[in-house]
C-alpha cells in the first residue's frame, strides 16, 4: 500500500467494509486532481500533466431507480505522480460497467509505467521504464482483435524508443500481446496525445504517426501481429485527425 494512499473514501451511501463495496460500484467519471511540481519532467508542457491525486465519481448502486453518487480519491506518495492527460475508463469484468481506469504513473527515480487502477486501488501495472523522465503515452483502450476482450495500446517512449505496445489485462497482470517499433503519438511539450483508435467499418485500427512524424499510420492487430499501413502525409487533410474521422 505504500504507493497507493486513500485520500478519502466514498462521501455518502456506503456502510460496512468500504473496499468490498467499492468492488460493486461503477465509475461515472474519473479525473486527475492536485497538480504537483515535484517531478518537473514537463513532457506535456511547462506546469502541465503532473498530478498527485486520482478522483473517481461513482454510481454507488448500479441499476437502482435513484442514482446515488460518491467520490473516492487516491493520492500518491511523494515519490510518485500521475503523468498523463486524462484517465481512461475500462470495464475489466465484461458486465458493461466501467470499474477501473487506465493511467500513466511515474516514479521520480524509475520513470513511467502503465497502470490499471480502480476505486479500491491498484489492479495491475507494467514494470517501470527504469530511468527517470522516461514516459509512455496511451493510445487507447478497445477490443483490437475481436476476441471480446479489451486491449490497451500505448507508445513506449514516443520521443526516444518509439515502440507501439499492446497489452491485455489478465487477472491482476498486464500481459504483452504485440509490439512494433517505428511509431509515435506525442511530440515533447505538446499538451495532447495524438491519434487513437478508429473503426471505419472494417474493424478497429490504431491511428498514430510514424517515428519521424512524416506519415499517418493505421495499425491493425491480427493474430497477435501488428500490421501497419501508411495512410498519407501528416499535414494532408489535417493528418491524424482526419484519419480518426475515417476521411482517409
């Protein structure tokens, strides 16, 4: 529990053991709070994208006639931060309700890692990159290969190594599914992560840039292999945004 400190429990509506009941609620919204300066990586721009706390807005009684809301906050210790744009909701049980989020956590000495966390705390994480001020940028969460299970796509060190990785949550582990070099979805100092996941009628594709930021790439996960296709130049017809809208 050293790395996951509960700042506050549900504000209203829970009785008895909190942790057991949190496993039965659904997440309506998740957001970062309490901006911090103790890391100073500034990968998303000066003074942006470094947070100390993750907040969950919860539906305490999914399916009830009258919704009951509550808030849970998770605060990291002084040697960790959330280094990210926004949490991404995920359904880890397949019941159609969001019960966790995908976030990027950074250790001041070990750099970033990908984390799946729920209101009750840590569920799974990749290893830390191992070097401070080394980052990863989440591309998206979707069932990329049509098997009914969600995958998480991210770029490991989008300014340096530029490796597209796909992992899947299995129990309490993030299991590697596929990877390929030569991709990026962020330029240092920009406030937003570029690209995402689209479906233009032929199944999901990951949309991002090539390593040199010259071409828009569409990548499909098929039989455990990442298959890439160049769609056009980055600047053409608004580039990545147009590709996400299925305009080329």
